[in-house]
C-alpha cells in the first residue's frame, strides 16, 4: 500500500553530532521550535519506538527531515495530492521514506473534491477546502483510517497537519493510540476556530493525553500554533526532560483542559 524508497534501515540511532548535521542540511525553514524540540526529545530517548507518520505531508519537506533525523525508523507520509506524492518518490529523497496517496479519516472510503462550475472552467480561483488537494480538480482519492493502515505496525510519533480534519482522523485511530501511545503533534487556530480548538483539546484529553502549546506561528495565519500531546502513561518521564523543561520556560505552555 505504501511505496517505500528503499528497504534496509541502519540498526543504530544517530548521535548528537549527526543530529546537528542533519539539522543544518535538512531542517524545514518553518516551525524551528517544534522541530528542535522533537530532535531534542529524540536524543533524550523520549520518542517512543515505532514508525513516524506525517499526514498532510504536502511536498514532503517535514517527512524527509524526519527520515534524515531518524534513519533507523520508517517514515510514513500521506497526502491527497498525487503531485506531492511524486515529489516524495524522487531518487533524491530518503530511502526510509514511504509515501501513500490519499487522506485519513474515521473509516476507509473514497472521496472527491467537488468544484463549482466557475472553479472548474478556470474563471474563478480554486478555493482551498482544507486539504492540499485543490490542484486535483475532480480526481477521486481514497480515505483510510489509521487503525486500518497501521493495524500491525507500531507507531511512535504522529505529525498531523489536517487543517480542521483532526477529530475524524483521531476517531479512526483510537486502537492505534491505545495500543502504542505515540506522541502527537497537531495544529490549532487559536482565535479563528475557537469552538473546534476547544472540542479538539477536549477530545485529545479524553484519550488520555496532555497537550502543550508551542508558542510560534505554524500556519498561514498568525493564530495557528503547534500542539505537542503526550500520553499520560509517558508524562512522568517527560517531567525530567531538559528539552521540554527549557521549552516550557520559554515557548511551550500547558494547554487548558476542556
């Protein structure tokens, strides 16, 4: 189902000096605090064992960074744009990067982007409806639940860039979350979508996760923030994390419970 650029993974984890080299060559230009926090937690052995998932991967800039940062793990990237998937399958991309064309949701199904007549004939710009698939026109694409995709694959970290589609995606990942207890990273629009933000924080809290808001702009508007969610069963280990402690004192805040 996933297309992987290579097969074999190195058995050992990269050292700190290798992590710095990867950062200098491959770190995305955006969201430096969130990315440096992930790299630090990885060095502190606080990222659970298992695969790494990037949903809404766009052209793969974050997925490729994860692949270079964690060469001993398999990185799974999902995006509903076939053009983006083709970019992630170029020979220059990391060998431990596996990509899948489609989207994620509560259950396995098919979906289609429906455009207005004006959008379809080009007389009106195509409006972004949430996913990065506005260039797909009327192409149908599959939707998968994460419980289906990773029924037999252990996962350690999920990066969710879903533009408001987080709730059905998490609903379709309950078994995975209960089984593996991975770290989660997701986005909230603090001011523009307050009701959705409260519902999302409340739902993730009900799953047994504590959320930490990362105070840096993470989207096209100034109120978008990344949130790192840690399962309660792992929270005690995180309280002694130098990286999280430093971030908490500077750019990370405990998100309120709803």
